[in-house]
């Protein structure tokens, strides 16, 4: 197993999803490759962080020490004794407000991170195990009805051939523990996985970014979340998003 192959399988390895042969090959590779081992540990600690969630609710250390020092000052019979107590309360309330905002923000950033990590794994796996599509067709009239009964909503399947994106087909994948529709496009040799699901729990809104060599972006439109992952350039992915948004709103 070489580094490229190991990198592609690291997520599956962290999730304990590799078969025994693969797992042994991976362990052998990690034993001899510090770079991949470090990446494997990073992925493992990240998923542990998400699983425990505890870390997300802790205030940062400097906020804690500010609260403590405020309380200490309040206890001292200081020269501004008359004003110290209300000031301390006001400050504590302010600090608490910041801590809550920080927790909230971190929580949602981590939710997005978790979602993107999962979607990237799905994308990588779809390319790896020849499970790109369950319904292979370049005809939107074939792909769209194929989703009936497989997911409980109707994902838009648009023809972007004139814009240079070929429809490859559709499949059902799992994201955030629910089945989601994936419409697959191709630009040249590169595949674009477009995940579509109802924005009931949370609305996705992510500018074009890149992670581990993949570009991704997400948005919500007419009650549906869209998340696309590909290895095409960020600019091209943004064009794809623009084209798609335009066609969906027609
Ligand atoms: Zn390696």
C-alpha cells in the first residue's frame, strides 16, 4: 500500500470500516510511515472530539480566568467597594454572553466540519469502490423519477450539458444518518457529487473551500440543502453552483 492509497482509506480506517486484509495492510503502512500515521491520528482525534462533544461546551481558559479574577476582586474590600459588585456582575454577564456565543459558533462550525468530512468520505468512496451511481443515465427524465420511493422528497435533476457538465446519474447515500439523494455530474474526467436533502434541521451555507485536495461548497434553496464535492478547481465549482442555482430557480 502506498501513501496515496493509504490517504484515501484513512477515513474508513478510522471508522473501522476496512476489511481485515485492508486493515492489516493499513497498519503495516502506518507502522512505517510517520506522515500517514500522523494524519490517521488527526482523523481519529477529530472524530473522538465530535463523539464526546464535551469539549464544545467548555469556555476557553482565558475566559475562565477572567471570570475567576472578577469574582476574586469582588471578594476584596477594594477602594471602589461601592461599585465593585454591580460592575462585577455586569462583567460576568458579558463574559458569559461571549462564552455562549463562542460555544454556539464552535458547535455549528463543528457540525459543518462533520458534515463536510462525511460528504468528502462519501465522495472518495464513490470513486473508489465503483459505486458512483445506482442509476446510470444522462437523461434527467430517467434520473429524477428514479429517486421516487427511495427518498421522501423530490430532488431537482437539471440538465447542465450546455454548460459543460454531463449528467452521469443518481444514487442514494447516507449523510448525517439519513438517506440523501446524490446527483452525479462529470466535468471532463472529474466527478462532481451533488448531495441534496431537505433543510429541515439545519440550513447549509458554505463558500467554496478545499479540504484534503477536494473542493466543496454548499447552499440552501427552496427548502433544500445542496452540498457539492469535487476535484475540479474552486472556480469551476463556483460556476457549477451558479448554473445549478439558476436552473433550480427556473
Ligand atoms: Zn504513507
